[in-house]
C-alpha cells in the first residue's frame, strides 16, 4: 500500500504533501533534515494520511492536495486538528 500524507510546520505555518509506503519513516526523514526542500521548516507534524491502491492513484491525489482546492481542504482539516 501507498499513502498520500500531509504534514504541517507549526513554526512556519507550512503544509507539505507527499506520498510514501511508510509514512512514519518518511516523517522521521523530513524531521532529520534529509529532504532539502523543506529542511528549513523543521519540525513537521503529520496531520493527514490517505491510503491508495497504487502509485498512480497516490500521484493523482497528491496533485489534487497540492492544488488550490485541495490545499484549502487540507487547511480546513488542519484547523479542526490543531
């Protein structure tokens, strides 16, 4: 299984969306600075994940959540969680 996930940097008010087979491991990589593009916004907290049947479906959902409408949906979910 593969998951689409969204993480939040409370210090910088940033949301990052990605996909992974192991979300917990990927979150640890993000928080250890192994992802250069978001390293400056550490620490990250997982607030959303969605299981997908394959990489194609996961990629489509990732693209959606990175779009304006998808990002607004994530912001609404985030406001309910934090």
